[in-house]
DNA sequence: GCATATTGTCAAGTATACTTTTCAAATTGA
DNA sequence: TCAATTTGAAAAGTATACTTGACAATATGC
C-alpha cells in the first residue's frame, strides 16, 4: 500500500458532541478500544467505519479524516 | 462491526478517466487485484485507500462510496 | 486469425483492523 | 475524599484487507 497516512480530528469532533468513546462506539457498532485506537492514530479505520463516524458525528468525512504525507 | 455495507461507483469513475485497473492501481499504490476486488464488492477498502482513490479519480469521496443498509 | 490488453477469480500467504479481557491513571462530581 | 466515569494501553485472538502468482475469458487492434 501507498506510504501515505490518514490523520483525523475525531477526538475534537466527538468532544463537540459531548460523547464518550463508549457512546460513540455504540453508535457506530464497534468497541470503545477501536475508537480509542483510531483517535490515537494506532491504525487507520476501514472506509465503512470512517463513513459511519462521519454520519454519527454529523460532519463531512473530509473534515474528520485527511491524507498526510502523500506523493511518494 | 456494524452490519452496514459500503457500496461504490469506482468502475464508472475509473472508466470516465479512461484508466485500466492496472493504471489506477499504480496511481494509488496497490495491486490490480485489490482494485478489482473493491470494484466487484469483495471487500471494503481501508479509509486511506478510499481517500487515495477519490484523489486520483478527482471525485469527492462521497461520490465514490456510500453506506448501504444502515440503521439496524 | 493472431497477438496483446484487460478483467475476474482463486489459492495461499502476510499485514492490519477489530475484539475481548484486563490494568492503571487521570477526571469529575457529590 | 471517595466513588464512578473516562481514557490509554497491552496482549492474545479473530476477521478482513491486501499481496503474489497464476489461469481462463473476453475484448481490441492489426
């Protein structure tokens, strides 16, 4: 796979909606640890999870995620 | 994970740009089989790959991918 | 008709997303 | 200050994304 990475602004967006990781996890159907791992950049979510997060946080997906270090 | 699925319009978007699966694969840094598998719905790409595809196909990511069968 | 390009698919392997369980630390509030 | 909530993180397991190599089928151009 491309060496680019995917950054995110999940933590802020979640805070704006006053949701705990636990609550957001339930909304999108994953575990709390998955939310935590994505927020702290441990791994890149699936496209499906990214879309679900955008939907539940009521933000455009491009506001939540962005490509970092592309090109090469 | 949520039981929702992610549909896509990749094949059309790629055709519009006159790219072969092979060429698109090179552009985003994956193999041809990966492109084929995503197009035929065998699996959901990572969010990173979805963003890269949108970038190289010059389409909004929400034009290329969409949630199917949400709610439950 | 022949050669080449394009695509679907399959099998086996590797990498990574996601789960489950668990512990510690920081935060909040009564 | 004590209890409850929230978060980070780690280890081990399962599921799925992605690779590599290969073969067949169709389409395209000469």
